[in-house]
């Protein structure tokens, strides 16, 4: 039997996997009280805002993919807010900027997470708003032992808080220092915000849907929108080194709401893999799978050999190049990008040696266009990380300074969800004092250049890295998974899916196996740097494999042995009803729960 750090959990009642044990157990508590997977996911999402404030927040975003017991057809919940009405390229250029800052109010998009969670509760949940918010309110008001990584994040931005962001200093440096690991921390302002949403819901009467809609209005048009609109217009220092006022207004919040969309899907080895649309990076995982299949060699599906890792890394580089040229909240030639003909053309570019070029393709014969910034900095080595950018490229030792969250839930009826909340990090923007949270900074993923797929435009969603996954077999959902990690999200999920779906490994074994990823791609986060040819590898990978990769021209950068990837996963066998779950041991934070 293969050793694993934990068992793969199995049962028939319900399963949860998330990036924090308190979120997992809070979701499990909702299931125990009769709620379904969507009720549980909403409870977990709001708890994550409280217990992982350096990894996500209420003013962040959340894409999710769901399938219900009554309808197994996957649907995408879009909780990614767009650029504000005033966010034009001309405005940023007038400020002397050639990139959107990675932090501060100028980088804020319309907050999407809370409205999306409430929409999910309205359309597919069964419990009341006060019930699903009870755990988050409890942790925000009575306190919770803060994870050490959150305190470390606060320590890295301490001088920024004390010198430039006083409202953040008041919230996170209450004793003149960052919280110690495990120290009890409260957020009374956010507890009050949640209670006011509950009060608005109760005032709407007894009808559950009417209550949720009242809370959504209080968020998008009421006291939250008023506070956000006023605070956003104040100038604060950002990652450009200067102070800028934001552009987000109350009208921006009132004019947008979360919604439901069709996923992009790809049939692979008897499974259908569902991702968000091309406004997110998710379809590049599908492109990578298609390219690997077009190589027509089973050895390329093994992520533990030099041959397999090389082929997978090269296929990923090609997909990332297409992401830069083609992906965005616009008309994307998606059918051509996922066609078998295009996959064969891309596979022909996978050679015996590692490529250091950025090689987007020409789907349907249309020539690609890359941002001028990438052409000018095609070989720019990543320098010291900006600790305010939230979800940056993984450091040389494999450690991320900021990241994302994830939660998967499946229940006994067959409801299932994969959700990846992120943004609104405590270090991304000054805290709005009366609300208890910071604005997001996802606008940094837009280019200040006209004519690109991801050019900045008012009302357009930034091309996000957030990438939940749902897998079906014979039309029935069987797996929900995902991971934090920015540009690494679909890389680490690729390894997991290859090991589990193609290699037959159990969930926990597939998560525990040595991980790797390439940084030979344009980073999505400020300052948008590139490291051609670099492969970051956990150093417990076989030395012979490392030597083989170096022989193929990869610049191998060793990371700590348990440092890459934060996978969560749940499964359901439609024939037996058996549910399973597993969670990443790295970072000693993620946990699965179930019975």
C-alpha cells in the first residue's frame, strides 16, 4: 500500500474538503443539520473570509462550478466582478502608469464574492441566511486562533500599514504588532457587517428567497455600497510607490450582480472535464490535456518521470502562451482552441528540449497578438516579491506569500460544488474601517494596451487565474477539485487529474505525490514578469528524474519537499453512492471532513 499523509475519507452522508479546517468543519456542521452541499459551501465561504483573511475576503471574488442532484449538467457560478465604469486605459495612462498597480484602491474591481455566495444560497440552497452565516459571525465576533501565515503576511506589510494604511493598522496591529501564531483574533466590524445583512434579511419577512434578496440589496445598494464607494475614492499608496484614489463607486456595485453561465468542457479518457469560460484561465487545462493526447504516447501522462514531466511542462507553456494571446472577457475562438486539429498542431511543437519561447498559436488561422509589455520583457527574471499583490508567483523555495482558498462539497443526494474564493486580501488594499475588510486588486490582470483579449475596459471582467474543476463520467458528476496558487492552479490540478483519472491513484495519494510547475510563462500578477525555462520541483522527486529534466534543457529549481500545491478534492460514485474526500497536507492547514 502506498503511504499517504492521511487517509482518503469515505462515507455516504457528506464530504467537505477545504483549505482551512474551521471552514471544513463549519460546512460539515451545516450538512449534519440537514443542509445540502450548497448551504454547506456558503457557510464555508463566509468562514474562509474570517479565518484566511490573507487569502481571500468579502470584496474578493469566487468562481464555482456546480451540479445538482436534480440536474447533473454542470453550471458555472460567476462571482468575478468587472472593472468599474471609470476604469479606462486613458485614466491609468494619465497617471503615468503602464501597468495596473498590484495593490491599493486603484486596482479594485466590483466585489463579487458575497453576491455570488448569496445567489448560490438563493437558487440551490435550502437553509436560511442567518443559519449559514452563524459560524462566520461567531468566529468574527468571539475570535479564532489565527494561522501563522496570516500573521507573517501582516508582519511583511507592517510598515505599509503604520505609515500609509492606518485603517489596516487599526484592524491587524491592535497591540502594535502582528498576531502571533494561534493568537485569538476577532474582527468586530465584519461581524457587524454580517449581522446587518441578517437584519436586512429578517426585515423582509418570512420568505427565504425574499430574505436573501434583501441581503443582496443591502450589500449592492445599501450600507456596504455606500461605505465602499466613499472609501474607494480616498488616495492611498499602492505598489506603484505613489498614492492614488480608486475608481469604484456605489453605482458600480448596484449595476452588477453574480450570475450563472455555461461551462467550457472537454472529453478526456472517458471523462468530461468542466471549467469556467475563457474569462478565466481554466480552459488552458483543457488545452493541455488535448495537446498531451495529440502526442499519442502514454508515457507523457506520467507526472513522475522525466519524459512525462517534460511533455506536460511543454504542453503547459503552449497553453499559457495561448492564454496571453486569446483569453479574456471578450469573443474568444474557443472551439478552435480546443479542436483536435489545433491540438495536433500544438503537439508538433513539443520537442526533445525545453523551450524558452512564448509561442501562442493561430486558431482558425488568426494571428495572435501579445501585449507589448511581454515582448519587451520576454526574459525578465522575477525579482523580490511585492507582499501586497496577494497571489504572486511562487518563490524560489516554493513558498507563496499570498494565495487563494478552495472548498469542495458533495452531499448524500448528489449535489456537488467546486469553488475557488480569492481576492480582497488584507494586504491588497486598506481596510474599510466600518466594514472590516479590504477591497480587491484583481484589476491588475488587465493590460493598459488597446486591442488585446484582456485589455482594460469598463464593465469587462479581468482574466482571472481562479479555476475550479468539476469532472463527469457518463454524464454524472464524479469529482470536484481545485487548488490555490495563481498561475499554478491548473498546473497542480493537471498533475492531480493525471494521477487520479489516468493513473488510478486514490485521492490522497494523488495529492501527496511530489509536485512541480513551470514558471516559463507571463505572470498574471504585478509586475507581470517571466522566467523562461524554469521548472520548480519539490526536492523529493527522484534525483534521476531531476537529472533527466536538466538534460532536456530545463532550469530545475528545487523547492522544499512539501511546498507545492494545496489541492482539495471530493468524489461521488453514482453507482454505489460512496463519497470520498482528501485534502493537502502542505502548510498544515487544509482538511477534509465527512462521514
